[in-house]
C-alpha cells in the first residue's frame, strides 16, 4: 500500500509569491494558450522566478488535450535548456504535457509506448523537480500521479499513471481560478465531483483516501453553484475541493466513468467531447451500474447521507443520481451524449464505433479499480444508456 502527495502544497491568496523563494538555477515554464499571459499570471511567475535568481525558458502553446507531438517538442526544448525545475502553469493540459515532457527530458531514449503501462515509469528527479500551478478547479493534476496525453493518429487518449510524476510542489492560488468562464467552471467542477466519487467507491480506497474524497464531495455540492455564477469566495473553496479530490483519486485511482470519458473523448470526427462534461453525463449511469454491488451501494448511500439526503439504501442511491442530474441541469450540461453540443455525435457514427469504443474503455487504465468489472456487452449497454439517456437496470 502507498499514499503519495506533493511534498509541499502552498495555498491561499498570493500563494504564487512562494516562487520568489524557489532554490534553483534554471526553470522551464510550460503554459497553454494565452489566458495565463492575458491575465498577468505568467508574467508574475516569471518575475517571481527571476527574483529568486532563477534563469527561465518559456514553452508556450500546449493545446487542450495535449498531443504526443507537443510532448516530444517540449522534451527537446528541455534537453537543450537543461532546467533543474519544470514549472507548469494553467489547466490540466499544460501540466499533464509537462509531466510527460519531464520523463522524455530525463530519459531521451524512452518511447511513448513504454509509458502506457500504468506504474511503469523510470525513476525521475535525476535532472529536475516539478512545480505545478493550476488555473482550473477540476483535474487536480498538480497533486496527482497522472497525465492524459492524446495520440491523434490513433484517436486515443492515454491516461499515464506513475507516482514518479506526482509534482514536488503544488501552488494553489485561488486568484487564477477566478478567471475561469462559467462553462469551464461547470465542466471542471463536475470533473472534481467525479474524481471524488470514483475514488470513494474504488476497489483501492483506503482510510487515507476516504476522508479526502468525502470532504471534496461535500465542498463541490456546497460551492459549485455559486462558483458557476462567479462568486469569488466559492471559487476559492472549489479550488481547494478539487485539490482534495485529486489527493484521493491519485492514491485510490478511479473507475469506468473516466474510462468511458477517455475513450469517447477523441473518438468522433466532429470534435472532442470535453472531459469534465463527459464525466458529468456518464456519472449517474455508472452509479446505477456499480450500485448492483452491495458494498458499493452502501458506499454511495454514505455519500448521499454526507450531503444531506435521506432514505433507505436504494432510495439514497437514486437520490444521489437525481442530485447529480439536477446539478447538470443547473450547469447547462446535457443528460445524454446525443444532445452534446447540438448533436455533435451523430447516431450512426455512435453506433458504428460502439463496439470499438467499448473495447477500448474496458482496456483503459481506470477500469481495473472500478467496483464492478464490465463485460463487452455491459460496456456497450452503458455507453448506449449514456447516449440516449436510458435507465441502467442491468
């Protein structure tokens, strides 16, 4: 058994100022699109590092759902610059990409295929340490052993998993989360809720992860609606809640909501299904599916009681699903995949790809810790239920 977190987590207003004390010589700063620059956070990070006497190099333009190609480009820049710190700032994408770059920086001969096997990474920190600064309140990659990288040629998202890529330092400054638009706030918030719920019912949950998961669930249900409306105090609490959820799932792992979201995310030709939105749509269906396992039903009932719901065990599970459905409505998230982005996934394409997507979802790294192991038939039925918004009674 193992429980791993970053050595230091700095949080609260002006937590970014901790970078003024960073001991080191060279830092590469990995960032995504323009929002961190636009809002002045990138300049603040660079200024703080310079105040610490650290020479910097900037790697910009990591795309949403970062590609293998972007990872390899970043690793080459790192190899040329030779940093002793990798600083990643932004949403999940730049931080995930930087984690993978880190591996190829330290081990240039490694192939991407070598990293797909969970917990098979080489030992890191031979050249650099890692500091992560999240700007969204969902992925919690700043405290986790995971990174999600997309192979666009194959149309597959790969969740890479290894405690080696758990950052050394996480800086949780709520000012960054205040800049999120409402839609991103909704999707990342429901991602955080899914992380916490899946961690709580995972086959690998422990006495160390359970309290973190339950606290995160309570906080998301309490603060997400106000955060969605732009309340700054609620945004701050959501930034902490998603981090707690990350601590839980990094150690307890996840389940098939994530397997399905990973494998449907890049499968359809009209565009990507946003990860947090996919999780939100699939979560109630997977709860109904997993609740057929008695011990898991009991744990869902505990979650329901924790957020103030009442009733017998079965009634509590239904009430929990109804509460999630209600939040999805509140956050303008559809109940069915067929309604996502005005029909972005056509029925004929969904049906044509159903068998292969289900097969890939079963083989996803997150499936192993799900409390109920789905057959090919089960997974196809689950995906179909998510597409048409049908009840799960199998």
